[in-house]
């Protein structure tokens, strides 16, 4: 189990605390310092079975600075994955990679269901 997070993000802190409280063994990766490359992103997106647009941190400053709200509607998958790979702050977080899926963001009910709690 791998938690992809930005340590200063309050939602990531909640997710990490949740996993610790439930005694899960997990690794942590700082998504800003150790960015996801194109191959890693592609694998996570496919594993999640979610649209790539769900992987954008739409509330982030960088997303707004780059005016991605308007641009991503016409971008190709390759263009989207390329831009996500440039800056960890563009990626929705936390991401929790499990053996068979990827959870995007922290919603406790969803995590409970997927983790069998």
C-alpha cells in the first residue's frame, strides 16, 4: 500500500492518520519532491479505472495559474499526462495505491468500503 501525499496538505494528513489509526502498513511518497513520471501516472490512472481528469488538483493554485480548467477539455490524454508529470501540486491528493485499485482524494466512507472496514 502506497500513500502519495503532500505532507503540508491537511487532507493528506487526515488520510495518513486514518491509515495509522487502523494499523495499516503503508509506504509514503511525497508527490511534490518525488514527482510521478508519465509511466507511473499512466499505470495509476489505468489501475484506478477513472478518467484522467479526476487526477487533477482542480483547487490548486498551479491549476488556476495555468488556466487548466479551460484547457483540459480539449487536451489529449498524452498532453494531460505530460502536464501532470511536471508538478506534483497539479495532482489530486492523496492517492492511495492498493494491489488492485487507486483511491483518489480522501473520502472516509469510500476508503472504508474499499479497505473492508
